C-alpha cells in the first residue's frame, strides 16, 4: 500500500478531499489543487459550497484569482454530499473544535465527520485530522470510528494521522504554503506517506513525530504557551496600573534583551479560534489522569477576566469625568480579535461590549473590517462611518482592536475620553485625554 500511495503522490494522481471549508480547510484545499492534485471540498454550509464553485473567495488569506482559476480549470470543486469520500485517496478533516457551555471540549464535529467518512472509506486512503483537539483524539476516537464503520484495518487498509493546522489570519509572511508542518501518524508507513503528501504541496519544513498524540500535544503547547505568557503580562499590567507604571514601557525595555525574552502584550482578553480554547482541552484531558494544570488554569482565569477588568477601568474613567456608566454612551473601536482582519471568533471586544451592556451603558461599535457580527443568533450592526461629530457624541471611546486604517488622531481630537486597551494611539503626540490599559 505504501508504494502505491507514494506513486500516486509523485505522479499527482492522488485525489484529495477536504472536510470543512473554513479558515483552515479552504486555504489547504487551494494549496492542494495548486500543487496539481484534483481536490474536492466538503462543507455543510451551502452558501460556502456555492461560493467556491462560482470561484468566489470568502477567506482573507486565499488569493481571489487562485481560487477562481482552479475552479475554472476543474482542479477544485465543492460539495455538500459526503459520498465524495469514495472517490478520493486523501482526506483532511478541518472542522471546528469549540467549547460547550460548560467550557469542555465539543468534539461532535470531529466525531460526526469520522462517522460520515467511515461509510464511504475505501482501501488505500489517507485520513488526516487537522482540527485542534486534546491528545489522544486521533487514536482513541477517530481510529475506532473509522475501523468500525468501514470494516477496514488502520495501518493495513488505510493510513491515519494528525497534522495540526497552523493558521494566523492576517499574517503577511506566513501562510498555509510556507508554514512548517508537524505530522504524527499511526505507524511508520503512514507517517512516511502522509509526510510525503504534505511535502509535495507545502514549502515549509515537514517535521514528523512519533505518534498522533505527540502532534496533538504539540499544538496544545503552542497555544498554551501564548495563553500563559499573555496571562502573565495581563496580570503585570494590572499591577503596573496600581503602581503608576506603564506596562508598555516596561515591555519595550525588556525586549531590548537579545536573548531569553519574548515580548507579549496586554489587552482586553484573548480571541481567535485557538488560544482562548486550546488550554481547556488540555486541562479537561489532564483530569482523566488526576492531574491539575494549576499554572495553565490560573492564566485562563486572568485572561478570561480581562473584559470585566477593562469595563471596571472604563467606569473609573467615566467617574473622573463626572459621568456614571449607567446610561453612558460608549463607542467601541474594533470588534475583530486582532488588528486588520475581519475575524471576530472569540473576540474579547464582544465580551467587553456584553460587560458594558450589563452595567447599563449604551454601546455602539465601529470596525472598518466588520460591518456586522452575529452573537447568540442575533445580528449586531456597526456604524458605517467614523466622523468627528460621531466621535464627539460619545462619553467614552474604547479601543479594543488596533486597526491601522482608523484615524486615531481625529478620534483623539474629538473624543471626550479614550480608553486604549491596545496601545493603538502610541504614535500620537497628544494623548492628554487617553488612558492606556
């Protein structure tokens, strides 16, 4: 089986399937097709399928003409019919792995995808899970489902592996194509073949580890590392505020050290599809072994509490201006979870808005990247423009995303008070009415 599959990779006869056409799946499908592999994507959202098949892009990190050209050439298509699995040799699972209402892993998308794949899985097929999850998911959950549903044997009839996604929306340097890829698989042959497949498609280094569990833990480490360090600076930021010290100046000074220090910055909380969620997967799994991840859990408490802390600071700012938070008009600048992108998944700005509303503030937002967002099934629309008259009509402006296409000088000149949680106004000469987190 190994030699057959390696030959298919070399001569580009390997047919590729990607389950889940979101921020991870669509860029991966595009790169597979660009590398010469006929690729079909699957998603349950019909509007995504229609857009792909019409050559229309909806992911910022995909080049529009690449997608359109690939669809036109017949190298890329999309479907809502899971039976496509029977016609492919490589399947990448790129579905969401969110948390449920109890802050525990929701792996229902992974499970349902594996069950659907199992119905159509044929011999000499590779299945690779890319969704971030707890260590053990590939071998303890996906492998039994595939074997039971298909009647095939992992390692003998099909190969199974885990290769964690590495997507940083808005990153101008590292994309899917050139980011190093980690691969862990069930068995040496599977690792060799899956690594060979990614090597044929990507420019980044392919780093093979000994098992799927190592690759799963590696991904958790990446994001837990960031979670903990952000928690550290958020806590130090609170202390520095009490001491009358600028945490931003402290960090700028510390990062002059050429070794042993990496700069992390405070903010209104954590956002995105990985960093706020992944540590919960690890702490949940750790409890199975009677192990308490104290440091990790403490950092999560700090970071999860940042939106409420920012609102507390906002209350004090308004009090100094003889204004109560109850009934105050607050303008939030930026609901994306990071600067210059249109992604608001787990955005701390939205949590800040919720906290402001709880204490009676009248809140509106402006984000040049996001005209509206959806929360709990409700559509929330932002302001369509930002003018001096609009800015001056609010009691407080809170900056929660440091978008570079916002005129902060105009905002500063017209705002009654500004609370900058991202240090977006650092280059302004006049910051007299600005308080920094």
